[in-house]
């Protein structure tokens, strides 16, 4: 029965990380669409200038603000998924020189430290959002966006990252290998072992 509960929890957490990654990908897609639309409008403007002698002045209002908001959202929402996939840069020069027991202890210490930092940043990001909401802070572009809205995506990404780090910490304490150690860190080994085509 405990095994079913563990499997349910594991599937739920993995689904959370993947969903966060998909939202990050959607933000990147929206940035691409915005850039493509703005470039197309610039081309029409340039063509109009060449044909009629005056540009129409086509633009997406607050284009730069929105792409910045979506870039921040994508960056933060992708953190947990990237961790689980082993995509974060880890300097393992020291770890590879340690024996298995020391390496495991060092891994637990690193995960504990990273979890504490992620929770700390989550808390202070929450306080920042609360302040932005209370003082009704707005973006300075043509379209005034309440700043707490894009800041909220940062908080969501940090909370999911905190959950992922605590998940890895609990797994390491129970004696399991971290999920990221089985994926991205072995990427070079996997490509080296592939037969040449």
C-alpha cells in the first residue's frame, strides 16, 4: 500500500516538473510569435516608407516589455524541469575524486544548501510580489501591466524548484541516487558509446 502511495506521489511530482517545463516552452513560443509579428510589422513599415515616402508606424505596444516578461517566466518555470533532466551545470571535479560514501554525504549537503537558498528566494519573492500588489506598481511601457503579474511567474518557478530540490534531498537521504545524476551528467558518456553511423 505504501508503494502505491509512493508511486502516486512520484508520478504527481514528475508531472508537476514536466508541466512547469511545458509552460516555460509555451513562454518561449509566445516570445517567438511576438518577435516574428514585430519583424513583419517592421518590414511592412519599411516597405511603406519606400513606396509612399512615409512609414505607417506599425508596432506592437509594449513589445519589449512583454518579451521580457515572458523570458523571465520561461527562465524561472524551466528551473525544476532542467534540474530533473540534469541540464544545470554542475562542477563535479571534486565529487569524482571522493569515495562513494563521502560523495553521497557531499551530495546531501549540497542539496540541503540549495533547498534552503531556493526556499529563501521563494519567500522574499513572495514579499516582493506582495509589496508590488499593495503599492499597485505598474510597468513603464505603453501598456501598463501590474508588476505583480509577471513577478508571480518567478515565484511559481521558484516554488516548483524548491519542491524539486527537497524531493532530491529526501531521495538522497533515503540512499537513492539523485534523478539528475542518471540523465544529463551521463550525456557525454552516452554519446561516446554510440556506434558511428
